[in-house]
C-alpha cells in the first residue's frame, strides 16, 4: 500500500460510533463498536443498513446508481446541467478549467460527491494524488472505469 493511501485510510472513521478504524486483510474494523466494513473492488463500503426513516434515501441511491450509466452522456449531462444552472451558466469545459486553474501544487485532493469523476479526472491531471468519494456505488464504479481509460489508478 502506498504511503498516501495509508494516510487516506487513517482518516476514515466508523460511520456508527465515529471511532478510528483499523485496516486488516482488506477490511476496516472498529474496535469500539465491533463493526466491520469490507472493500468491494477497492472501494470501501461504509454503507449502513437503513431503517424505515431512510428507505426513500435508499431508493434515491438506486436511481443514482442507474443514472451513473448515462450521467456523462452527451444527452443527459448538458441537458441537466443547463436545466438546473440556467441558460447563462458557463459550459462544462469552462467550469472544469476554472476549477483546475484554482489548483496550484496540492499533493492530495479529495473530491467529495465526485459522481462519475468528471472533475476528479481533470484534477488528476494537475495533482499527484486525487481521490473521489460518493455515496453511490454505481457512480464510483463508473468513475473508476473512466479513470482507468485515462490511465489513472
């Protein structure tokens, strides 16, 4: 395991009790509440089984997982981008340029809610270590696939 990955793993906390986690044999373990969390395709799975109050969130996540297949398509992304952002919103490529131009010489970038990794991939061209996190497994798997196509790890 690379040193930077070790540093990132050391920052993870148990989603139940917020305690430190130990990483052993591709699993995260919490010594305080005894919960364990597996890695699926090198993605940590901190998913907590929902109770009745979060069933709607679970349904939304499933929808987002389905959308991950078409999220960056030429039909879906520009349409939704302009629908929510308005007609005068800058193009996606201009927005990406603005974001990447803000990056100077950061060694580690964490893209929270990375989706399919559109910005994550652009940031990876300017920084040595870029990690993306998202609550949608479908989005993360799509991000990983697209990153590999660009020869990112």
